[in-house]
């Protein structure tokens, strides 16, 4: 290993540890200070902590990609780990940090967006009574997310996975006096928890079979330099020999092999966190949280954890073609489904939420179409994750600036803001162009690569969906852009003015990233499997049509909302009738889920159980008590105190006993 | 007297000191109790450090051991003719339970700071009860064990009957009678083992050297397991627990759910499995099935509860199910998980009942729908409640996750004498509870603490006082420390669990399913 010389490569643990320390400082120490001092300190401490983590992350990226430049196989290093939880011999969780291309990439993304969001929040949340609490939880989230990213084993991943879920829950429900925020936070937690049940079972399955294989494969793993490896480690699970053994297992469950089953279960967890259909219902509601939180957690970082998990386990998914197909279909369907709904929503954050769903669908199916021999989709997925984080965070933070100015989430309450908020306008326009996939902004490159990967993989249908969704995306994104910035000013937006400087700086920085991120030579940095990578350049056979559909989407949005005004869109909605209503109501998925929980689970499972317990089980206890007393009372009457009665009983008993003995034993 | 005897006797001495003080001096009484339990906590901390240094060294050596290794043993002959000794000591399992009890009684004393009705009698009974609990956890003579067991169970009747609320006489009577039925089963089991061994001793360690005939094990094991199971809230003998907890005063609920219910799991492992490994093999799957019902049924039962105490009691039924499920899984991870779950559930549920008492003291209601928005006026209590809730749904970072993951893995990994398919199926059914738990915890807590304040009287309520903060803070910190640094806890108990597993492996013929 070449890492001895480098300080940062040996001390990667600092990157998650700094936000954690800051979380403890805020939560245990600063919360006891007087309110005013608390507010002054918490923003500064939290922001500085995450900024320093960001600096370290960039330093790490610099060192790591210099250690393994383009064309050199990039090793996965575990510079630091310790035994955290020992289940039994040869089954322990070694908590540590894993440094490989995708973890470095994600560390950069998470710390960048997080520190900008922290900075933005010092302005956005100014004067909020829960200011200190907000930063405490934001730091907790940043720590958990970084812990997730650096996990060298699947159990640490699960642990941090739950922690990001909990911090997301806390932040969605940040305005805890608002009933809609409270129910959104519950919904988010419970839906993802349901998905995590799959994840947990997947982990247990992998642990179980991994442990059973361990003894037979350990010697050759040791020989190949993998010492101190445990069945939960990714290094173990993605080892080719282990996977071969896994595939050779004859155990099946419902016709699925062990490997496929585990991967489908793990994907269930990933789908919950990344809000894939049909577990997507929590994400739009999660917009009840403060807008910077939506930008950080529900757009740029936490929701990509599912994509990251699939990428992390990619060799294992690739070994099971069926599991990978599931990933592809679910991803492609979500991309389309969410984009369609996005066209009809009026709340700016919800439109952005559906666009997040749709873009996550892109990342998922990009993974689904790739293989170890053709890893272009893998690279493209990570590339899109990278670029999307910046432009989507920018869109959310821009939306936050708009909401801050007009005090409403509805796009129809905005309008005419282009002149009043020039910086916000310019940066949001850049992000909107980027997500629409216009050259030369970041989204163009990554989306192009995904489409190329889909086409080259031979899944033409998926490619067609990807292309179609690109057009729809351009339409609905420009719909909100035109209405909010170009539309007629409403009484809400008349007195709007530009956001404070602490909010504008993050917008500008993110806009720069959005312009520049597409030029990062991702194929040199992130790849997997047998292909050495190499830059693909722009495939104009794909980029041409995709630019064309984007232009068509933008023009249609212009035709509907600028040229046509409100009447034309209302006329179209009226013409579509029930179809429009169904889409606007998000295909009634919320209602279906509510029906299942409230009407079926609560009414037909929980209530009967509660009744059964109080009346049947406990009734049995009371019955036995009653029987004891009743028999006591009945026998009471035999105690008359009269010698004659006792004599009669004695004689009767003696006769009975004699008779019994005589009948049975004579 | 050695360390162990001091650990047992200290609460009793405190009770005696309380007896000396005139009843009207109730402020002095609680200070004496606090001092006594505080000293106990320090003594426990000291013992733990000494113990940890010894036991963690022994882990490699104990891997193949079939006999429990005891530390700090004290032994005095008591009734020679019957073979009864005052035989006390510590192994890892006892040690962890002693830590749990010591923390809970200290926090419980703080939480009972405002008991003004018959303060003296209350603390005397409470401290006597806890003496019994410590005695159970540290005795290795069956007779002594049983004696302490009864000392622990009986004061509960008075504590609930006098200081309780609601239908307290009914609840106290039901609880006591059901637990007595359990005790009767245990007594029968004890005598059976005593006679079958032919050793004329109640010494648990010596009794374990005998290979009891399979026919005896077959009927004695369920006697023990059911007898202890009643106290461990084994389905369908759990119904004393919701009523009992709902009627009991705060510190008693804390102690009862936090510690006393652990005697059930502890006894099932320490006596039933340890003495009768073949019976255990035979009955393991049956009890695994019953405890699976516990886990799932308890969690569904909790969803619809309106009273916070019933809510917590059903959640306890579910969580105590994990303890016995782990024991019934009959392997290292299961046993380990059961012990960690006993500890974690003890702290967690102690925290819950302490908080419920504090909230009730302010709002004068325990009915969930009558509350709302309390986080605004009592942020400390709300945060602690959420921590407890998160620990209870198995959020990593708290002790509950360490326990539940062990139990699930234990159930799934199975062993080489129980049907693996059945074990895996039951485990998968049991995992459903992690979702249901999330549902009821979040629903309940959201109603109580979040949303707008529903009752204008609530605006005048205040947050936790200093004693309340100390009490809940200690419990929260314990949950987090074990959750974040589980290796200390595992080092503490692991060496003492190997013998249980090895005895199962060594006993009888193995049924090969695998």
C-alpha cells in the first residue's frame, strides 16, 4: 500500500468524526447556553465543522486520485477499522472507513452540498425558535451520511442507513407543531422502515450464507492478501470466489436462488431509501421539512443512498442477472411515473421532489443496464449522482429563496420574480437548463452517458423511456421556471426581494459546480470490472435526439405557460379530464396505502388483537380466578359444622372407595 | 463479607436505616434512600471494573468450557442436612443484571422524589424488593435463589395495592397470583431436580454435573420455563403485566418492568437451560413459537392502546418476547442477544415508566388522545421519550439494536438440533415487529408530543426538574453507551455464555437436521 506517506489517507475517519463531534458539542454543551449565545454559536460551529470536513474530503480526493491515476486499477483501501460488534467467532462487524472511488466521490458530494446548505441555512433559518436544534440535527445527519458512505461492511451500512433515516425523520418533522409535518415525518420513517425490513433480512441472509462459506474460502482470501476479513465485509461479499460459491448453492426460496433473493431483499431497502416505485410515497410529503433540508437530504444525499448501495454491491448484483433486471425495471418505471406526476403539481417543492424521484430512477436503471463487462452504466450512474446532487441542491435552494421571498410554495403565487431576484433567477435558470440536459451543463453529460449505456446494453425499451423522460423533464422544469419567473406577479410576489448574501453565496457556488461538473472525466475516476474505462466523449447519435426532445419539452412549456397563459393549461387539463385528475392525485397511491394501514391493518389486525387479549386471553385468567372462587363457594356449603353431615360424607366416601377398588381390582 | 454480599445487603441496610427515621421526616428518608442506592451504584461500578478485567481475559479459555466460571464467590454452609448453602458469586450474566438493577433503582429513587404518601413504608418495601432481586442474580444455590425470588415478588403486592392507581387491588391480586402459580411450577421443578440428582445439594453448579434422564428433562424443563415465563411475560401468561404496570406507581413500574421481568428470562437461561439441556433441545422450538407470538402479537396489541402505560406494557410484552425468543433459539447469538435485550429493555422500559410518571404528574392524564403538543412545553421529557422510542424500535446507536440483531441472527442461524426451516420461518415472522414497533412508537409519541398544544392548560406546564433530569439522563446515557460501544458489554458477558452453548452441544445425542 502506498498510503503510508499521506496524512489524510491514514486519517479518513476524521471526515465523519468532525461533524459527529460538532453534533455532540451542540447537543450536549451549547444547548445549555443562554438562548442568544446558543443561536450565535450553533450556526457557526456546525457550519465550520462541515466546512472542515469538506476541506479534508477534497484533500482526500486529490491524494487518492493521484495515487491511482487514470488507467491504474484503483484499490479499495481500509486504512482504519476496529472490531465493533462480535456476534460470534468469524462473524464480527469491523467498523471502519473504506476508501475507493465511489466513497471518495460521495464524500466530496456530501460534504460540499452539506457545507453549502449549512451556510445557506444560517440565513434561511435566521430567527427560527429551533435554530440551534436545527443545526444539531443537520450535523447528526451529515455524520450519519458520511458514516454510511465510508462503510466497509454491510452492517455498518445498515447502522448508518437507519441513522440517516432517523435524522431525516427529525428534520422532516422539524416544525413539530405543524400536523402535516408530523405526519410526513412519520410516513417517511415508517415507509423506509418497511423497506429496511427487506434490507435487514438481506443482511441476515448474506451473513448466514457468508458465514457458512467462510471457513472454506478464508484460506484463499488470506492468501490473496485479504486478512482480517469478515463475512459482512464488502471485500468478502464482492469477492469473485465467494460469489461463485454463492451461485453454486442449491438452496432456493420460491424459485429464487439464495443470491438473487438476498439481492432482491437488499434492493428493497435501497428502493425504500431512494423512493423507488412503489415505495416512493414518502418523498413528496418529506417536503414538509425546511427547504435546505429538502435540498440536502431529500435531493442530493440521503436519497441517493439506495443508488449507492446498489453500486457498492454491484458485483454481487451483476452476478445475479435477475436481481439486476429488477433494478432496471423499477428504476425505469419510476423515472417515467414520477416525471408524469411532476407535470401536474403546483407546489414548487413537490415538483422538485418528483423530479428527484425521476432522476433517481435514471441512476437506478443506469446500474441495471450495466454489467461487469460493460460498466458504462455504472460510471454513468455515479456521474449522474454527482451532477444531480449539485443542480438539484441548487434548484431546491433556489426554490427556498423564492419561498422565503413570497411566503408560499405554490408556483401560481410566484411570478414575475426574474427582475426582482436576479441572482436567484440566473442560478435557477442554470440548474433548470442542466436538469433539462442542455449542453454544456452538467446534466447533459451524465444523462447522455446513461442513455448511451442503455442503448448499448440492448435494452431499447429502457432507452426509449429514458429519452421520453428527458423530454418530459424539460417540460415540467420549464413549466415551473416560466410560471415563477416570467408569469404575472401575484399579490404574494409583488413585494418580493432578493435573498440575503448568506443564501446567495451557496447558490452561486452551486451554479459554478453545475456548469463545471460535467467536465469531470468521470470514466477515468470511477469504473468497475474488466473494462479499463477511458473517456467516451459525446455520442452525438444519442445526444442529438436527447437535445431535440429537451428543446421540444421547453418549447411546449413556453407554448403552454408563456404564450398561452393560464387558460391554455386549464383547457388542456379539462380536455384530459379524469386522466389529469388521476395524475394530479399521484395515481391515488397515498389513498391506497392509507386504506391498507388504517382500514385493514389497524381495523382487522391491531384492534382484534387488542380485543382478543383483553377479553379472551385475560378472560381466561379471570375465568380461572372465578372458577376458583366459585368452587370454593360451592365447597363452602359442605362445611356445615354438623357431625351428622360429616359422618354421612365419611360413610359415602368409604363406600365409594370400596366399590371402586372392588370393581377395578377384584 | 465480600463484594457480592455487600452488593446484596446494601439495599437492605438502607431499608433498615430508613426504618429508623420517623415517618414524618420524609425528606430525610428519600435522601437516605438516594445515598444508599447511590453508594450501591458506585459499588457496582467498582465491581464491574474489577470483573471486566478478569472476565474479558477469560474469553479464549472459556470458549470450550461446559461449566460456568464464577468470580468473587462466597460460600457458607446454611442447612447442612438439606444441602443448602449461602452460595453467592458473579458471572457475566449476573454482573450485567446487577448493573441494570443498580441503575434502575437509583433512577427509580430519583423518580420517586415526590412520593409523599407513606414515604417511609414505600422506600422500605422498594429497597427490600430490590434486595431480593440482587439476591436472585447473585445466588448459585437453588434454595437461596428461590428464597430471594419470593422476596422480590411479594412486596409488589403491597406496593401496587397501596400506592397504585386505578383498579389497584384487582391488579395487585392478579399479578401476585399469576406469579405465584409460576413460583409453584419452579418449586416443583427444583424439587424434582434435587431428588433426581441424588447429591443432596441445591448447589446449582454441582447439580449441573448430573446427566438427568431424558424422561425427567422432558417434563421438568417446561415447568421451569413456564414458571419463569410467567414472570417474563410469556404468551399467553402475560396479561398480569398490562394491568400490573398500569396500576403501579412510577418507581414500582420501573423496577417491575425494568428488572423483575428480567428474573424470568434470567431464570429460564440460568436454571432451565443450564440444568436441563436435553429438555431444552426438545422444547426449544415450541417456546420459540410461543415467543414469536409474544413479539408480533405484543407489537400489534400496542398500536391501539389509549393509555400510555398500557401502551408501554404491550411494548414490553413484545420486547420481553425477544428475551425468551433468544433463549429458545439455543445458540450463542440467541443467548447473548437475550441478555443484551434484558439489559436494554430494562433500561428502556425503566425510562419509559419514569417519563410516563413525570408526564402524568404534570398533565394528570395518561390517555394518549387527551395529550398533544407537549414537546413545546417539556422539551427535555420529549427528547428522552423519543430516545426511548427510538431505542425501542431498534435504532442502531442504542442498546436495542445490538440486542435485536443478535436475537434475529441467533434465530436465523439456528443450531444443529432444531429444525432449521422452522427456526428461519419464525425468525422472519418475528422481524415483522420492527416495522410494527415503528408504527406504534411514532404514532403514540407524535400524538403526545407533537402537533399544536391541544389543551390550553398545558401551556402552564414546566419541563423536567433537576432530579428528573438526572434520573432520565442516566438512563438515556446508558442506552447510548451500550449502543455505541457494545464491545464492552459483550466482553463482559461473552465468557459466561459459552458454557451454556457448550453444554447443549455436549448433551445427549444430536439430532442431525443440518
